[in-house]
C-alpha cells in the first residue's frame, strides 16, 4: 500500500495547522493532490473529486468558516522547506519550485526579481502549492504493448499527451520503471533508462536521490534542462531509453532528434488535449511532421487520471497531416 504523504508534509506546516492535516483520513487522505495556500485567502485542498475548503475543524462549505492563510504561515513553511537556509536552495527557488522528501514538490508565486533577461530570485512569496506525489505502480501496464515492441525487443519512440494533472507523468514514471526492471518471467529484458527530470517530478529526487521507484537500471539527471540533459546522458551513460517530461521548447526538440539519431528510444510527454493542439505548437509540429514518434498516446481525466483517449501510430499521424489535420485520426 502506498505510504501516506503525512510523514513528509505535516512537519513543514505551522504547528497550529498540523492537527488539522493529521486528522484527514480515508478517501480525502488517499486522494489528496494539492494543498493550496495563498496569503489572505482560504486554505484549499484539491483532490481527484474536486476542491475542498478547510477550516479549523475540518472541511467546510462556507468561505467564512475556512482557515485563511497568513503571510507568516507562508514564511514559516518556506523556512521549514529550506531547513532555514534559503540560499542553499536558491537555484530551485528561482525556477519557482522546491523538491521535498518523499517525491513531493512545492511551487511558489510572488515577486520576481530579474537580472537582465534572467530570473535572479523569487521573493515576497504570496502563494505556495504543495503537490502530493502519487506513485501508481502498474499504471503503465495498459500502455506497454503499444510502447514496447515484443517482436523486435525494443521500445518505440512514444509521446504521452494530456492536459495538466491528467496522469501523463504518473504513466511516464511507471513506464520508465517497467522498462528499467524488465520481466524475466515474460522474457522481457530490462533496459538502461536515462531520465532527464528538469522539475524533479518524474523521479522526485531529494538531495539527488530518487524518492520514487523508477527502476533498477535507471540513471537520473535531476534539475537539468532537457536539451542539455538528453545529450549529457547519451554521451556519458549509454542509455537505451531516454525519458523526459513536458517537451515544448525548440532546444528540447533538437535534443530529442539527436537522441533518436544515436539509437536511443525516446519516451516523453507534452501538454495538450488532442492532436490538433499539438500541431499548433511549432516545435511539436516539427516532431510530428518528421515522424519522430512511432506512437502518440492521448490521456485525460474523463474517467480519472490516466484515461486513455487515443493511441495513434506514426503512419496514422502522417496520413492525418496529409489531410491538413482536418479529419479525425482513426
């Protein structure tokens, strides 16, 4: 059974809020996805069933009964997360997030201080979003026959596509674990897997060590930009499969193309709800038009995170593109 998030998250909360979160049980504890804290606003929880406001005595329906987060609460949480050393975590903070024990992570909003065209630091934090890591082992199994070619004993170049919080990273992580571990009983080999985890979401590294199970043959570059990281892994770790999240920038696309040319299989994700959304993004359109991906898998939350909406081959995508993207893909 998956371990509760309480052991890692409750200690970083203000003392007066800890009993409130300790009292969360049952489905609310098991389905919690995000804890949203905004200065001067109600404390909100996001679960797979929707949004819940919290008061001192538990969930409430009226906003005036909710607990209103204070600026002191946010400062207290930030100090706890950084172990009272903001400077030691400033590289993560300026990117707007912190990795936490257990694979969880916190995102931040506030005043951005610029240095030229680069973000120098984030200060005067006004919002914190604590995202609860959910490892669902076995989630990727329904996709495995489409990702792994049994006949050729190789992994197909695959792109998982969904809107935010629809399960693509959960699926990606589990596929990385499955491919890395292999299955001797089914004569499926284990692959050397290289993971570029730019935002610490796939492996959930904390102090460089994966907090989530990504397989026994996986090597992780944590906090590294995808473009640089993919090439670093190819040059130094000889991966058979490279894994990364949220393609979008042109440098990501170039790195994917180079990785494919080295013989490594690419397993990646991108934001979008359908193929038509992907084709509107020039960098992703380039990958589709050049037939880089052999499988594109569309996911949604329609029947819960990870709902499979469509699985398309490279050939069907190419035919769809020849029609100008006007007709639905079979």
